[in-house]
C-alpha cells in the first residue's frame, strides 16, 4: 500500500495559489481571472502499536468559495466582487469580531 503522506506531498504543489486563482479567460477583449477563498485539510492514521489491530486510513477534503474576478480591460485592472459570497464570508466574521470586542471591553471595565 502506498505511503499516504508521500502521495499528498507530491500533490501539494497544486494547492495554495493554484486553487485560489483560476485560469484567465478572455471574453470580448477583457481578461477575467476568478478568485476564491479555499481551505483544504487532510489526515491519516495507522493501526495500533500492539499489532492486534492492523490497518491504515486517510482522508481529505476542501472547500472553495468564489469571491469575485479580476477584470483587465483597456482602462486597467479591477476587482469585481461576488457580493453573495462576500456576505456569506463577512457576516460570520463581523459577528465573531463584535462578540470578541464586547468581551474585551467588559473585561477592561472590571
């Protein structure tokens, strides 16, 4: 059975920037480069040390949320956001930040 960690290491080069920025497409003289918020995770395991339970396992997954596109036209480069996705990302962030600030202010008042 192949070593899972080595296989993941070989494929790790395609993660990161390549998964956050898509291939540039040209439509009617304008170049579009899609941008996404990406998150990936992997895990692995193996059997117990006593030898009674032999086995290996692994898994992984990821998510990509489209944030918008970079558009290059004659006027220059511009980012055009996907407002639905930005709201889906921003609302939980603002809620958590607000809760944290409230707790910090309460702690400083005591």
